[in-house]
């Protein structure tokens, strides 16, 4: 088995995957808006040789129950992770940083400038999680009635990426910057090209604001696991976050993404696939189980169900608990309805869905045990499904991460499953090997490198 890739999944808000856990006395997540906490975490992860830390982000919470959302800190308040990253880059040398920006709300020009700036400042350690986000409250925050429907949001994201590739890959030629003080020539204007994009959703005429950064296009991540989401991922993504209830379902999704990538003319190995991992580790199994019981005692069912309503638009508490959870459709995130319908194997009642969700929320694979047992579980899941790595999900900041770094990483290293030292410098090289700083030629973004030619033809 080849070596695993490891990331951490987090968000700048007190609760992440177990609503209520912010109140645990040892949880430092209430300091989510302070730099010292994240700098300590970034340094810890670099000591553990992690590939990256990933920050999810979205607009528009609280959606439909502000009193509960604010009382229990259900994804509210939430701060902007992008503004954290240059400080974390300055505190580390190797760790990668992935953050979220949604084509539903951003504009290609400003978004490309932000990511290029971060790619410069971090010397090539940046990734971008592209989310075709939906949601009425977020839309209203931007002066709109609603976002587009599910499938059209992916069309919008597709076009957003095309405009972004033109800016990031095509606008500046590699040798445009001369930086010659004696000649007083900073950049050669004949090698900086104006992007003219006019599509269904976006229009722009501009050259990219930034000179070429180490990776140009940041490493592209995607996390939608609906049919349309997977097709989008197979076309564009270099890192895919998948979640499935069973090994069989995950294996099928992995195979499906790789098959679709081939159909898009890509090499299936150009995509690294990650699953969420919630690991509770103890020096003995009893100690780990004790920790799990302690964490569970802080759970809030009402807050958990609110996160379900926010992600899907479905209020499970308002439905008949004995009714079958079938014929359900949503224009919001489909992964979270399909998890209980097409990926579930049997028909579930609304009560079963609510109980299951209140227990697991959005967590991925859950492992509880000794460092060896956690490593066994990771190995088994990776071998059975073909995933390339895991995204560690917090219970407590920073205990969960420290336990993993101190106890599980050494076992993975001992088994030859994880790096002992960092070797590559950029995030893309860390995932795909030295020399792969830029998008591969077979990636659809590479087709926009010849803007010089189209510009001249005008
Ligand atoms: C690991 C992971 C990270 C995610 N990060 C975000 C995020 O940062 N912002 C967001 O709005 N949605 C996030 N999501 C949700 C998905 O991007 C997606 O919107 C959701 O799964 C619904 O898409 P789908 O209908 O194509 O499945 C994340 C999902 C997963 C599994």
C-alpha cells in the first residue's frame, strides 16, 4: 500500500462536528477567533508531518432558528478563514492550507487575486475548496432571493473555473516579470494578456492582478458527492473529499470518480481522494472508550438537527417520525439526503434518520481505540476503498489533534504508511510528487495557457 496523505478538517467556529461539544471544559474551540490557538495547531500539525489543514466556510448561518443557533453556537458565529492563512503560513514552513470559496457568491477576478496572493505568501502551499453552495439565507445576505437550483449551481461553478483558469493560467506568461532595476523594467506588458470572458453567469475584461505564483492555480478540492457533484469533481478537482456510510459505498464512489475522470481525459491518479476520519485514541481501548462517552455527554440533539436543516432545508423534527424517509428531494446539499436513501441499503424511518444524524452528524469514518487499532482501521479502510488519505475531524481542540500526532502518527510511520520528513515544497508536489508544481497538461485548466495566441489574433 502506498503512503497515506493526511489533512485536518476544521472551521472558524466553536462547534464543528459534534454540536454542544464546545462546552467541554478542555475544549479550546471557544478561542476559534484567536491567532495563538491556530498557530499552535499549525505547528503541531507540522510536527506531525500533515499534508494540510483544511478550513470549511460558508455564508448564511443561522438559517431558520437564530435563538438556538446562537445559544448553542451552531456554525455561528463564523469567521473568515482566508484571513488566517498568511499568519499560519508565516508560522510554518511545510504545512499546506486549503480553504473554501464559492462560485455562488464570489467573483472570479477578486477570488483569483486572493488565492494568488496567498500562493505567493505561502510559497505554493495553497489549495481551494470549490463549493457550489446553496441556501436562501446566504442568498439574502447578498441581496438575492435565492441561489440557483442544484444542477445550475454546478454550471455556474464550471464557468467560474473557466474564467479563473484564464486569469491564473493564461494572463501572465512565465517570463513576463523581468524585475530589472537597472533597465527600469519590472514587467513586459507584451507578455501580460487581457482576459475577455463573457459567459452565462460571469463577465470580465481584465488581466490578472498578480504575477504568476508558484502553483498558479491553487490545488483544487471539491466535496459534493451527489451525481452532479462527482462529475464536477472528476473534471476539475485534484483533491476530493468523500463521505459514505459503508466501505462498499465509499469504494463505489471512489471507482466512480476515477472512471469519470478518465472520461474527462484525465489520468485517474491525478485525483487524491480523502475521507473524513473521526479518531478517538487512548493508551488503552478503555481509555479511548471513556473519552468517547465523555464527549457524547455534551451532545445537543436539537442543535445537531438544526445543522441537518441548514444543510438540506429539511426539518426532521417537523416530519412524522414513523414515516419512511423516501421520495425526499432537495435543492440544497444532496449528499445528506442520499446518505439515507440511495446509499443506505434499506428504507429508513424519519426517526431512524434523525437518531442516526444526531449521533454522527457530518462525521466520516469513526474509529475508537489504541494507536495500533486506529492505524489498523485506517489501513483497512484505505485498502478496501482505494482512498488516498484521511481528513481528521476534531472532537476537542487541541486534544484530538495532539493525541493523533503523538500516538497514531508514529505507528503509521513505523508501518511505512506515512512520511517521516517533508520532502516536497508546494502543496501540489506534496500530493503528486516533486516537479508537479503546476496543473498537469491533461487538466482542463491547462487548455487556457495559450491566451497569448488568442490575444494576438484579436
Ligand atoms: C469534507 C467536506 C468539506 C466541505 N466543506 C464545505 C464548505 O467549506 N462549505 C460548504 O458550503 N459546504 C461544504 N461541504 C459540503 C459540500 O461541499 C457540498 O455542498 C455538499 O456535500 C452538497 O453538495 P452535493 O449536493 O453535490 O452533494 C463540505 C463537505 C465535505 C464532505
